[in-house]
C-alpha cells in the first residue's frame, strides 16, 4: 500500500512537461538544455498542433541545432524532422538560398526529394511570380505620403527578407540585468511595383528579458505578416527599403527616444499599440 502511494503518476508528469515545452518552445530552443532532449520528445514537439512558434523558420533552426549537437548519432533523424516542416510556409528565396544549401539537406536523398517536391508543387500550382508583385502572405498594400519629404512609400514588404538574431554580451540602458538581443533583417536587391531597390540590412535591439521576448515574438509576427518594412520611392525608377514609419523600432542601443535608442520607458507599450493597430496581437 505504501509502495503504491510512492509511485508517481508518470503519464501526468509527462503531460505537464510536454505542455510546458509546447507553450515555451521558442524560449526552450534558446537554452543549452534543448539539445539534451530525447529524439521522441523533439518529434512530439514538431508533430503537436499545440506547439507555439512564430514562424516555420523557428522549427527549421531548432532541427538544425538539435541534430548538430550530436551529428554522428542524430543525422539519421534529420529527414524525419524535416518531413514535419510545412515547406509551403517558407518563401521561395529561403528554400533556394538557405535550405537547399544546408549540408544536412544535400547529404540526404530524402531531404532533397522533399525539397524537389515542393519546388515542383509551386511550379505546377501557381503562375511564375512577378518580382514587382512579390509579397509576404498577409502583407497589406497601400501608398501613403511622408510629411517630411513628400516621398511616397509603398507599404508592402518584399518577400525575400530573412530575420536573424543573436544575443550580445552587453546591456541596454534601463535593462542592466539583461543582455541585449540583436535582430537583423536582411533583404536582397529586388523590384517592387516598378521600383528597383538595393540589398539592405536593418538592425534593432531589445533587452533579452521576459518582456523583451514577448515583444520579439510580436516583431517576428509583424515581419512574417509583411508589415514591418516598405519601399520608399526616390525616383521614377528607384526606391529604397525603409522601416514602416508607423511601427517604432529601436535601431540604436543608446541615445534615448530622440536617437531611436534606450532608455525609453514607454517603448514596449507604444510598440504593442502600433502593432495592434496593424492587426498584430
């Protein structure tokens, strides 16, 4: 009888742990302990409809990180993880320029087959994309005028952008106890509604705190929705990529509000309000 009371409910414990990992998936993959989870656990996370993540790229990066941690023993599972990714959610540019050239993909016939099937599906189910009409799913299209220089802004984000991030070993003013998360947005040269624009890279900064993570999720969501950037018309033929002027971004670490930097006690709330106004919650 005593022995029976001492036996834990293994199923209940497993359920609680799995739900915790599903809800905190993006935070989990940033931790070193993520690489120590078992194969069945990561497969369960990838299969579960309850796993929370902001984009399919997050799952792709998670698969790479987990496999590379012990590539000798885990490379055999890479195809299974890849098969659980929604390939149709990746931009064509990301498939061609990133996933296609990943060494783990190139070494796997099954992964190559997955990629080739997706390319064929796109060729046979949709017309060739016109570069001037390319946009992210969900991206709005409208034109406005900036009061300062009267230049038109095509408020449509090109679909060839990639968001990367890293944690810096320094703190932002007002967040001394937290490191800094740097978000890097890279775009290839392209064309939007007849305006040619050059390749460009944008950087913004967030404290790597719990609140910062919440905001980072919303920023990524806005980026995936195609509303974080636009193209400013600077001549009849040319344009340039710019931040969406309606969404505040911290492009500098210091200098306060006037310098788009920190400290700024109201930044998180102002950013949420701006994103909510654009349908991002």
